[in-house]
C-alpha cells in the first residue's frame, strides 16, 4: 500500500468522529526561516501535504496549515552571510533582523517567502501563516499561562522523558527584552499570574549578548515565546491539530516529540495529534542544514526538476525510509526512467501501489487528464541537446516509429529544457559529449588490433545502403566477434574516435545520425 494511504487510513480511524461532524481534519507543518531552505525540509512538507492530498481526494474536508516560524531566535549564522554583520543579532527573533536582500520586510520574510514559493511550485498547497501571528493574536496565551503556572511539572517531564535536568528556578519562556530586543538572553525571575520579572544578561546563554536590563512585562500577545518542546505542544492545542509528524531525530526515545506530547497531556490537558516520522533526505549521503549554510537548496531542486518529477522523487520512497539523491551522478536520468516505467504500467491498465504514486506525483489539477505520450529516455535527450547537427524531433520520431503528436513534442521540449539545466549545473563529465571535429589525440593510442577492427568495420559500413541504426548496431557486434576484441576494447575505440571519450550512447543509433561520408572518413583517418 502507498505509504500516504496507510497514514490517511489511520487518521480516518482516529478522527472519524471529527469527519462525521463535517469539521476539517487539521494537518500542520512548519519551517523555521533561519536561512536558505535546504532540500531536506521538502521531505516533511511531502509527508503533510500528500497525506492532506490523499484525505481530500477521498472527499474528506481538510485544512493544511503551514507555519513560517519567524519568532525563533537566530542561533547560528549561515556561511553565505557576513558573520561580522549578523553576529550582533544572535539571540534576536528572526522577524526583528534586517533582510540581507532588499525588498523584504525582515530576515524571516526573505527565507520564508522562498519556502512558500517552493511548496507552491510543486503543488503542496497550504494555508500559510507566521508564528508571530499566532503569538500576537493571543491564541498562545492559554498555553503560556499554563506553562508558567506548572513549570515544576515541565521540569519533571524533562527529567523523566529526556533525562534533562533543569534548574528549580527555570521558567520555560523567554521574553523579548524591551531595551535591546534580544530573546535568548532573557531569563524570567518571577511570575505573579499576570506579569513576569526578567533580566537580560550575557550569562543566560553562551552565544547571545544581553544588555543588563531588568524589567517587568506581560508575557502575552507576542511579548514572549516558548522554547521548542513546550512550544510544539502549545501549537498542537492552539491550532487544533489532528495530524502532524516530524523528522526522525524528533521521534527518538526521549526526543522532542515525546516531551511535547507529555507537556500537551500533563500541562495543557490536551490530547496531542497523531503523528509519524519522516526519514532524512540526504544529498550525496549528507544531511543538509540551512542554518549551517551547507544546503542544497529546495529552490535549486525546483529549478532542476519539473514539478511532477520532483514530487515523484519525494513520494516514491516510503516516508520512513531514508532518501538519498545526488544530482551530480546519474540520479536525474534514473528518476526520469522511473517515471517512464510507472507511466507505462498505468497506461497499460495496471492498478497497484505504483499507480497511486504516479497519480499523486502529478499536481491535483492535472490528475484527471494525464495525456498518454511518447516518453524518450532522458539520457538520450541529454545527449541529443549536445549534438547541434541533430534534429531532436526527427530523432525521437525514429525512436517512436510513428509521427509525433502535440503532446509528444511538448514532452520533448520539457525534457530538453531540463536536460540542459542538468548538464550545465550538475552532470558529471561522463555525461558531457561533443562530436569531435578532428581525430582526437586520445584516439592516437589505439592498438593495432583496434585499428584493424576499425578498418574492417569501415569496409562493412561502406556497403550499407542506408545508415540504419539497427543495421549499424548488428554490424558493430559482427565486427567485434570477428576481430575477437572484447566489447570494451572495440566500443571504446569507436567512442574515442568520434567523442574523445571512452563511453557514449548506443553506437548504432549515434552513427545513424551522422553523415555516412563523415563517418567513413573518420574511421579510415585513424587507420
């Protein structure tokens, strides 16, 4: 069963009473706007967006909420920013920090808008809001009051669930200093039920510089924010969430999810939502981090892959299994091949888990009419776009062995565009080809046996009436057998002659696209 169907089944089982009332199932996710959006965050977005999509597809009323967390403090400076410029903002809430790029209200809006654009482009439609809106609206006030009133229970939860000891006088809340605006440097020293006393000190936390101010302020309506684990529990309650998962690290024993659930039940007296974890999205075996500046950005991925192919990447692997994708290898051509395989299954009438993956890989508005079309292999298109002497439409028509339709041409255009992007930015040298104008120096080291085989191949090729790809393919294998060369020895010689590389596309098909006199001249030139 498709992983999102399994999760949706469990959501329905747990919340059938809500569905029966006609009230929407609330699905929620969030992203802290601390820097460029790394591609790994799309795994969490996919978990929530596709579960919401599946529920909606079943006719169940759903509201998918997505929070841009702009109230978190800056706790690290991405490597692509000037550390000297931004060091003074360490500990300040993201919404209060200037944007590095003109045209954005603040730091959080710059990177928050980037994420909104990314999830919109791949069809993960959501109702987007900011954490500051949640706090300033007063919807977090009840949770803040409960957390302050029951801080001893939270101390106990931290110790029993995560093994973390907290000082007896620690209040799980930070106010925004009225004097300097720092959030992380403040420490609450007293609470009378309506107001908190606090001090802003550099001793509060190592990486945030306080100003020494002592103050008294109401902790409500956006004057303060909760630390991560109590805040997660508070957001469950404030948003009435029914389904919210999270990264695998949050679901470890004693991790953030267990602490948040315990706070939700014991402090807020609220039943936490159903949730599952998503495994990490690795890029070339590495976990990305937006705050550390080593991100393969989500924006770059949406520019590298068309929406339905990127959605396929995010959906095809079960959400609880690790996903590793390296655009610098052959992962992009293989991903397109996967799409082609699923398409052929679906178009031949097969209904199974793959057909669900294929359907939901497409945007909701596309699913009712996914046109059948010829799907040329991405690797072949990537080769063709590097051969200016070739007419791509003509070559694909030969592959199809039938006239091209309008949908076929649109698919060729799309794959050509994305092949060019991949070749320009990520493809390894083994995927880069150029027809050599003269015999390359690399071909001058061929052995006598290789040269003899090439001469034999030229003689046989000359007798062919037409440069037919299948005929040339059969001829190459005939010559290989007669010459007693290994496949590597013979085909490497041919690739070196024409491309200056030891590998390339299928020889028969490639040579059929070239002028016969040119091919014969090149073959005999080296002999």
